[in-house]
């Protein structure tokens, strides 16, 4: 199957700092990537849809000025958590959908980034 | 009401057992259905799509009941390697970006 990587896998930062998470599709081009967040014992929740070359679409309740998304190429999307606070501590997972895939809804997930804000 | 609801378990079963998971979804207009598997602290991986006619992949059988808005996953002859969390996932329409995830059902297969 398709491979999606994320970097870093784990980050610990102080409150008020910004953290950038990278999501890369390694062996395919992804016009659309997705950013999810998973709190302990809760389900994955879609935060935003990242489209190459255009602005991201954010889900209700997700602050676009706090979670900056850039999708500058067909293989890279970045999520920047600005002025992180302890309540932003979570597991952030990206996924990518293969352009033109027959199973249109199949998304391939990255390994996730565990963010801890002190 | 949650978009997708699952029994969180945990299910602890001996090797070789048959185990079934259930899931219900709230939006009757939903079009696409999936089971994903997520190992501890890892990313979800697609296990199988679920079709109206039901489908089978080796030891795994998925069923969809649109009238009851109910999805099931049956695992036969459980292996130790089946231990994981199984996520029920629903999309509103075939081309939808937004996948709605259940909280998952934790399965532990015991030797």
C-alpha cells in the first residue's frame, strides 16, 4: 500500500511555542491530505482538509489561525500549531488520498505525531 | 448523538475463537463504510470496506444492514496477531473527504 510519513513522531514543547508537523506521501502524489486529532480514549476527529495549491478547509470548531496548514506540493503538507497550550496535547495524524484511486475514499495514514505541551 | 457508535470492549478471547463487533451510524444518508485496524500508538490501517451484499476476506467477514444502520465485523479463528483496536468508519457519500470514526473496539486474543 501507499506510504505516508510524518515528522516528528514525538515532540515536547513549552506552552506558547509553535510546533510544525510534516506529512509526506512517499511513493505517490496526494492532491488532498487530511489532518486528524485523537485525544486519549476518543475517536479520530478530522481537523482540516489540505488541498495542494489552495487554502485548507477547516472543520467546525477548529481555529484556522491556530492550526496553520500549508500544502505546497503534491507530496507535502504541514500543520503548525501556533502558541501551543497544554490542551493542544494530543496525537496528530495525517492521511493522504491517492489521486485517481479506484477506491475513492481510501485514505492512507501517517504514523502520527504525539504532541505534549508543558 | 455520535455519528458512529461502537462498543468499546475490551473483548478478551482465546486463540481460535470467533468474535463479532458491532457498530451503528446515525446518518441514514451515509454511503461508504469501512473497518480500520489500529495497533497501540500506531496509525489506523484499512482492514476492509463494507458492501451492502456483505463481503469476506479470509477470516474476516463484514456485513452492512442499511435499514438498521448497523455494521458488523466477524473474525473467525482468532490469532494473537489480531489483537488491536478495530475502528468502524463511515463516510457520508462516496466521494466524501470526511471520514467519521467510531471510538474503536479493543480486542485482545489470549494464548
